[in-house]
């Protein structure tokens, strides 16, 4: 049995710029879910193999716990990623870049999926109702893509004229 005081991560004391090593994350998970770790060790033969196989899952689970614990305590949210095999609490500068990249990845993914929605589906093989539903889906995603492109264009125009962009609420 592991001592819960060892390798415990305090969600309330996390700070921007902190890096939590994979060892500490694994021990934290093992302290909270010893039965799960035991079953993984039995499945893989030893702890090193279990850890190698399950570390990506453990990193995401612990990051989720930390986010939930901070939210329940009504603490300000922190941006964390799992790059480099541990949990990184990002500084404001890195968080801004990271979240921007994540948002644009979502837009790029949407654009690719919308293009495939048009190109990869043979409408002639759809029934009348399915064809109408497919056309509705294309129309919805066309509006979403157009609004994103229009917003980016509008922001460029505002910046060119020296004006500020509207602020997000939330």
C-alpha cells in the first residue's frame, strides 16, 4: 500500500509554469486508484510495463481530476497539457498560444470534415429523406465555416484600422 502523503498532487497549490513529472503523476494515480493499478500490473506482468502502456491514460485522468478539484473549490482555471510525459501547467503566454492552436485545430478539422461531407457522400445513393437531411447538414456546416472565415476577415480589418476586437463574455 502506498503512503498517500508521498507523491500527492495538491490541486489547490498548482501554479503557472509548474511541471509535474510522470513519476509523481503515476504515484498520485496509484494512491487514488490502487485497485486499478493492481489490475494493470497483473495484466501486463509488472509495474514498469503497466506504466509504459497506461501512462497516456493516467496523465489525462490525473489532469481531469486536477481540473475538477480546482473547479469544485472555485479556483481560477489553469491550462494544462501532457506534452513531454508529464503534466505542464502553462504560463499565460504559453496557454494563450496553446489554446489558440487548439481552437484553430478545431476549425481546420471542421473545414476538412465539411469538405468531405460534400465530396465523399454520393447523394444519388441517398433516399429522398436522407438526401434532404444531408443537404441540411451541408448547409449548416457551410454557415459555420462562413462565419468563422468572416470573423477572421473582420478581425483583420479592425486591426488594420487600429480598432480593438470585441471581448468574449464568459
